[in-house]
C-alpha cells in the first residue's frame, strides 16, 4: 500500500517539473500568434503576456480571443494593449462568470486605441473596473458606443470623477443608462463628474435617470447643462430632488421643461422649488408653468418671484393658486399680475385664491390688471387687503366684480380708493344676503366717492347705508342720486342727513319710501327740514309729511310750507301743526287749507293753535272745510283775526261746534262776531250746534243783551235772534214775519209763552220747519191747537220733534194733527210718542187714537194699572169704535181636550201595568 502511494506522488512531481520547464522555454517570439486558437490561447501562461508586444497582440485571431483568461488580461504588457482591435475586444468573454473586461488594468486600458472601443458591448463596459474606467482618456470614452452604457451600474458611475472621462460622456451614452432597479445607474453620478460633463451630454438624460440623480449631482448642475435636459425627462423631478438643484442650474430652465414637471402624487415636483431657484429662472420659462405646478409652490418660492416672471405665467395657470401660497407672493411678483391672470384665479372651495392677497400685494398690482378681476375674487379679498388700493386701481375694477364686495371687505377701502369708484361699479354692489355690501361703506369712504358716481347708486345700496355713513353725504352727492334710488332711504340712515338735504330736489322727494319697514320720512330731522330748498317741498307727498316728527317739522319756514303740494299738505298731522309758528302759518295757501286732512290718523285741524290761526293770511280763511273747521280746538279760535270773521265761508261754518261758538261769542262779542256774520254764513251751522248753544243761553250760562229790531228782520240771523233779549224778540216778531229767513227761527229759545197764542200761525211751513226741539218743547196748549196740521206730517218739524211737546201741550194736539202725524209712515204711535205724553192725553184723544193700528202697541207699552200720576185712564182697546182689547193668553177647547186626552192615556197605562203585575204575582 505504501509503495503504491509513493509511486503516484513521484509521477505527479515529475509531471509538474516537466510542465514548468516547458513553459519557461516558451516566449512570445516563439509563438505564432496569428494561428492561435482559443484553446491554445487559454493554455498560454499569463507570464507570456508580460512581454507580448502590441504587434503580436494584434495578430491574435479575433475568434481566439475568447480564450483569454482574466490573469492573462491582468498581466498584459501595458504598451501591448494598444494592439487590441475592436473585433478582438468584442470576442472577449465578458459575460458571467468570466467577465474578462474586469481584469484590465488602468495602465493597459488607457493604451487601447479609441477606435478599438467603438463597438464594445454593454457587458464589456459594465465589467470594467471603476478605477480603470476613471483612467480612460477623453477619446476612449467618446468612442464607446451609446448602447454599451446599457448595463453600467451606479457603483461604476460613482467611481467616475476625472475630468477627461466625465467631460467625454455623450448624450447617446447617457440615454442608454439604465436607472431602473437593480441598475439604478444614474444614482451613481457624483457632483464632481457632473460638473465636468459637457452640457450637450445632458440632452441624453432620460426621465428615470433624472429621477435617480443624487443630491450632489443635482447641486452640481450648471445652467447650460440644465437647459439641455430633455423636457420629457422633467417628469423625473420630484419635490425631494428638485429642491436640490442648484440656484445656478435653475437659470437654465426652459418653458418646455417647466411644462413637463409632474405634480401628481407622489412627485409634487413644484413643491421642491426654493426661493433661490425661482429667482434665477428666466422669466420666459414661466410660460410653461401649469396650474398643477402653481398649486404646489411653497412660501420661499412665492417670496422670490419677480414681476417679469409672474407676468409670463399663463393666465390659465393662475387657477392653480390658492390662498395658502398666494399670501406669500412677493410685492415684486404682484406687480407682474395681468388682467387675464386675475380673471383666472380660482376662488371656489378649497382654493379661495384671492383671500390670500395681502394689502401690500394688492397695492402693487398694476391698475389695468383689475379690469378683469371677477366678483368671486372680490368677495374673497380680506378686510385688510383693500387698505393699499389706489384711486387708479379702483377705477379700473371690472364693474361686474363689484357684485363680489361684502360689507366686511368694502369697509377696508381706503379713502384714496373710494375716489376711484365709478357709477357703473357702484350700481353692481349686491345688498342681499350675505353680501350687504353698502352696509360696509364707511363715512370717510362715502365722502370721497365722486358726486357723479351717485347717479348710479341703487335703492338697495342706499337702504344698507349706516346712519354714520349718510352723515357724511354731501348736498352735491345727494342731488345726483337718481329719484328712483331715493326709495332706498330708511328712517335710520335718513336721520343721518342734515345740511346735505340741501341737495334734495322736488323729483327725488316723492320717492321716499314711507312703507314698512323703511318709513324713510320718520328719519327726517330738523336740520334736514331747514336745509331742503323751498322749491323742493313741492315734491313731498302726504304719506311722507305725516311721518316727519313734530319736532323736526317745527322749523319749517313759510316759504317752504307754501310750496308743499295739495297732496303733500294732506299728510300734515295735528301734532306737527301744533308746533308751527305764526309766521310759518302765513305760508298756508287757500288750496292747502282746503286739503288738510280731517281723518284718522292725521286729524290735522286739531293742531291749529292760537298763534297759527293768527298768522293765516286772509285769503286762506274761506278755504276751511266744515270738517276741518269743526276740529279746530275751541280755545284756539280766539287766534282768528277779527277781519277773518266776515269772510268765513258758509261751508266752513257748517262745521262750527258749540264750544267754538261759545268761544267766538265770549271773545269777539256782538260787534266783532254776532253782528258781523251774515245769514248766508251761518245758514249751514248744524242744528245740534244751535241746540247746544241755545241750551247754554236758556240756562243763563251765557248772557243775552242784544236788542232785536223789527227793521232788521230781513237780515236777522238765528245767532242774532238767539242772543237777543226776550222783550226785544217779542216786540221785533210782533209784526209781519214773511220776510224773515226760515233758518232764523232756529234761534228761537224755549220762551213760547212770551208770544201770543196765534204767534205760530203767522209762520209759514218753511219757517215752522226750522223750529228746534227746545222751542217746540215750550209751545203751549193754546198755541199748538192752531198750528197748521201739515207741519205734523213727515218730515216736518213737529213730526221730527213730536216727542218734545210738553205733557200739557200734548192735550192740544188735534185729530187732524194726529192724522198727519201717523199718516204715510211706518212709525206708529209707539215710535212717535213717549209714555208720559201718552198717559197725558185726554179721553177724547184716547178714543180717537184707538182707531189706529199702532194704538195697541203703545197701550201695552205705556199703560200702567191704576196710574198714580194720571187723572185720566186710557180706555181698554175694543173692536169697533174703541181700541181693540189687548190679546190675552189663548186657551181654546181644542187645546183643553188635548190636555185631558193626554192625562187619561197616562192613567190607562198605569192601571195596565198594575194589572199585569198582579197576574204574574
């Protein structure tokens, strides 16, 4: 066994020595390089290659080169490497597991002719050692075909930092880099290499490559390099890597590149823009900025915009702005905003872009940019943002945009900006919920709005103006308001107008709204009343006049009052009239007096005072209506001038009241009142007034000292007659009375006994018809008997006042008189007579009256058995010549029989039930 082992070992040792000896004997010059096969090449000792020449290396057949081993390549004489031909290199086994190209040394590889590298494969290049690759010459790198870069790894690229290598890289080569997993090639680029690369090479950078560039690589890019990156590759930028791009590189941005930035999840590229980058981007590049990009701009970016840059952003891209980022736009940037851009701002949820405008920004925007500002933008502008707006800017606002103003933000307008408000703008303000725009107009703002602008202010706007705001409206501004818009004033803001009321015109005032809830005229104050021009008062309507407070209208002048129309004066109230001075009332015209309201709620004439009546011009006196005159307070009539009394119209005095008459009589007396008034003037004084006045005379509450004369009978008035003494009346009326005016006899008092029994027979029917109840109540039995029976017929006086005939005189009423009394009337005796009168009749009268149908009614009403106060008992009515017997309870036999029958039936029923009970029991 031991012998066998020994023999084997000896054989191996001998074989080894033989081989080594043979190898040492083989040299390069001894080898026919041109005839080598791959197997033969493979078996050559690596040491042989240390002395191989470039010429010998070039003679190796290309198909034999597949026999090269790694140690052979590693031992190649560096100078010999220049002999490599492209077909030889392409035959090397560069794939796994051989990867021959990884064995090249830098000293060797650097000598390979560039043209020999022009067709190497991607596997060849991918397996080159990084240090070797980094030592390549510019020409070698440039000779590498683009496709050979397809398998370069990030680790290989990471080793590249030499200027010759990196500067030689071409666009074609870069375009073949595979940055997908697991290659991730472009992530290997280092900043130093990037800085050496030719800018044209970057035109080959693809989207995936750009996406994988390291922070140092991105930070090393120059503007020229950056500008060469294909716009289609910019989709590789994300928020994280874009922010690493150097500010210098950002100067290379182009419009197309900008337009290809991806701002969807997860890239959100534009969120990576930083301020230093934005400030270096050429303004022309911003023409490619899309809404999605604008939306992602962050604070530092927004703060760095210049006006030229902002001006180049497409208008449609402005829809990407939101309040979150627009609030940070620099003042310089705001100066670049254009009209079309402003129009495209998105003010819907959740952007609300315009709410991001700061005051400084809004103030920097060019005036002409506001020509297209939408209302939705205006509605979102903050309350404080308006403070820096100028007059020119406001003037340029699109009129339609004013519909976006709200009460809160319009309140922020500066005095300067308010000077720029135009009529076409103010007319567009919306005053419905929730805007209520004009409610926000401040006092200082409204005072600066041009007066011509007020020509277009709307009623709805005026309605929302606050009291403190209308205080600052000037007369010139007010005068320019369209009459229809005046209807917007309310009682609250109308009260703010004082001296400015001098601007009111006659065409405006009729439009003041006096209905709920405005009640505009309730707000007119005394300063306003004083300031309104006299000739404008013709525009006041009655409904407005009636709402002005008594205190406010008390300062009205006679000139102003005189201009109020008949419609307007009808609105004057009693409370207002009470405040008028004597001089003021001198402004009343006759037409106005005739139109004073006498109904609820004005009751104007109740407000006439002593001083006002005293100030009335004489030509206005005859125009009092009866109702108005009746409402004049009795204690005020003393204010009438004595010269007014002769010109009182009959119509006016038809409203004369007893209280007034008493005061007139007591104050003016006979010579200025009683003897001045004519028959015509007092002809229409009501009977009730005459009755009441005479009642006071008859009760001696008023004196009667006038002397009636027979020579004045044709002009005598009832008033004169009533206040004349009894004796003078008796004497004056003892002559012929045919010329006495019938109405005059209304003045006769209840002193019939002073006249002869035949006195009333001297009076005509017409004269008798004017006798009043007090006079008739005093007529004696002897006088009544001979009074013509015709006056007892309806509607004559004795018919009307029959109930007032005294109980003694009633006995003198004759049968013809009774016959006339009851004839042709629906009223029976029970309606015409009192019970006292009935019970005072004579038996003859009873007998006569019992023939009338109505006798039984008055009998049943008035007759009392055994009357204590009556001597004569009225007869019981009977059929034929006597009054009918009053009806008695009706009890006919039929009714009694019916009752008896019912009782018997009940008894029969009870007996039957009792019998049935006994049988059962």
